[in-house]
C-alpha cells in the first residue's frame, strides 16, 4: 500500500497520517517496563512498538577479550508485528544486520572498559512495526542501558528521514518508507557526533547534507523527549528512596 | 553546566577539567568532565585539594572486582593444587551475582610454600577473606590469602556447628571439640571473637 510520489504531501502540506513534513510521530517512553531485568525500556514511535531489556554487566560465560565488556544484542520480531503473519527467525538477514548495527553503534558509546571480563546482554523485542524500527530500537536500547545504570558517554538518539521525490519527511511511517528512500542516523546529542548512518535505496548526493541536517534535528527532538523521560523516572526512583528531593 | 546536587543524565557536562576530577559515574571528554550515568551529581573535596565529581545512581549497580580489592568468598571446590571459590562480596558491597575466583596452592600463605596443602587450608563451604591479585584467565579471578589478616573467617564442622578459631591454622568445633585445620584469618584487632589471643 505504498503511496505515490505525488501523494506524500497533500496540497495543504499534510502527510498521509496528517503530520507536517518536519513533524515526528509521538514518542512514548516507559523506563523500567520489565521489572525483572536490570534495565528496560518500552518505546512507542507512532505505531512502532519496541521493548528493550538489558541484563548485566554480569560475569562473562564466553571466552574472548577480557579487558572490556562484551556487548551482545539479540533481536526478535513478533510474527504479527507488521500486520501480516511472518515467522521471523533469529537468523533472519534483516534482523541480524540490525543487531550488528546496534551493537557496533553502542560499542562506541558504552564505556565497556569499565566492566572488564563481563558481558552486557541486550534483548530487543519488536512488537509492532510501522516504519522507523531502527530508530525505535536504538532509542529503546539507549534508555534501557541508562535504566540499568551502565556507564555511557552520551545518549544515542536515532531518527530517520524519508526522501520521496525531493520532499523530505521526518520519521516516515511504513507507507512513506516504501515510496522513497530512507536515511536513518544515530546521533550523540551532547558531543554532536554521528555514530551510525544507514541509507536504504538511493539518494541524490547533492541532497545528502540537507537530509542529514533534517535527521539531526529529528534526533535532537528525540533527545529532548528521552532526557525528560529519564529525568522524571530517576526523580521518582530517587525520591522513593529519599535520596533526592526536588 | 550542572550544579552540585542536581540530577544529571549521561553526557551532561559537569564542569571544566581543570576544576574537577572525574570520579564514579563521570568521565573526562576533551576539556570537560561529563556524567556517564543518570543520578545526583556530587562534588567532594579530595585530600590533595582537588574536587572530585561523582554521580550516584539510585539502583544497585553491578560491581566487578579489580586488582587489590579485598573480597569475601565461599569455597565451592578444592583440588590438591587450588581452591575454587565464589566471590560474594567486594569490600563491604554484596554482589548481586557471584563470580568465580581461584586460590592457587602457592597463594595460600607466604611461608613454607612447599608444605601447603589445600585440604588443610580450606574446605568447601568455608567463608574466606582474600585479595584479588590478578584478573586471571577468562574463567576466574586469581586470589591470595597470603597475609595474616586473610583466610577462613567462618567454617562449619562435620557436626554442623560454626567452628571457633584457636590458632592461625586450627579451628575447633564447639560441640565435639574436634579440631580441623584451616588457614585462619587473624581479626584486625588481633583478638579472636572468643577473647583468645
């Protein structure tokens, strides 16, 4: 059900779901969504729903370099996540690629050298997909790691931009995704660095800068919401233990 | 820049590197000290006059033993060459998940090394104070009890009673008066709990 190029923006400037071109979908966050885990976060980006849980750092059961923690990322997608039944395996190429990308981007942000000889397990469950899965997963993993108290250099915030026939759409949904190319980036808002860039299909080289800038703006919006959620959650936690009164 | 006592999130700037030293939950990035965990920002004055920035998180955070730490462990298995232990505490902090340690025969004490017998020093179930000497191999931390203050602090006899230390290498069962050999830790004040020297 891909939208045609001419239909991504109505003459009034609205997208198929009623947003403006530079508006992201509603980001709803819940930290500590899975109380059994060391850290967890549930992220809803529009209709894309992702749960990330972190276990660790705990003693490493695998052999390997033991001067730093090993980061393991596992991703499962529910069979009805996209609305049509599809049995996703763990060896699914797309999810393996996403796992590797998430692991690589977080290896640069998490201060793994502080946890020598341990491993940190990240399990991500994609419950519903409607475009922007990559961004939702990265944001969820960031929040789960923060919730677990794992030392990180910065937040890692992700956002995607769709380019459909010269029109740039922030945070495209599944319909807009199929109509054009999608660029998603993972961004470190405090140190203003980019940790990962992923481009699906082609994009004119001349428009790359503009697309990246829109994506960075999107990441900053995500960061503000994520930081707010982290602060509220931590205030509640600290307040309940009488450690902090604001 | 965050004020001391306020809530900070990872990546948030805590101050200039020439004013602050990065402590727990903080790190140095370029010319600034930044937070690496979410929590309350504290500044403490160090003995050398510098200010240390630390961020305290509310949750229990996983700890990892490092070289020189005094640890409390439970002996799980002994062989003629070494004792395998589970590290259950680091200093005064209880670990949420124990990790494996190893006390080799030559690390049990620092004299008469060739006469050391593991089975006369530790038994499975003993609670032992030890110090981390190396991060060891991929499986276990290397520990030592080669210090008078290190060794067995609590052990149960065959009778099931908690034994009383009577010398640096013997413990006695209060029920059967049977003596068993252990590498006993000397308490810090130089006196055993029962008042014996």
